[in-house]
């Protein structure tokens, strides 16, 4: 089974009460754009957010194991030195 068949339809996401308003708004905005441009921008956004989430999780794992979390530089630049602001 391909990944495309596992994805819900756009209409299903827009009508899903469990889907976040942020996702619905982003999807509605993307539907107003060129489909290829929107897909490319979405792929970049997903990759950036994945990298940020990975960095945050790595920081949390480190803090949980030795209590001396060093915040990754990218997170420090965007959120400042206080790790509590990103949890």
C-alpha cells in the first residue's frame, strides 16, 4: 500500500473536528496557491519543523539523563538560552 492511499482526503481533514485550526487554515491557504509551489513550500516547512522537533527531543533526552542539557544552536537562536521557553 502506498503512502498516498494512507493519507486522508483534503475534504476529510477540513471537516475533521479533531484536525487543528492551524492545519485547516494552512491547508485552505495552500489551496489558493499554485499546487507545485505549495507542495514545495510544505515539504520545506515539514523538514524544518522535523529538524526543530528532533533538536528539542535530543535536548530533553540529554536533560533527562544527565541534567545538563545544552540547547542546540538553532534552538538557542530562535528561542533564547532558557530551555524552559521551548518545552
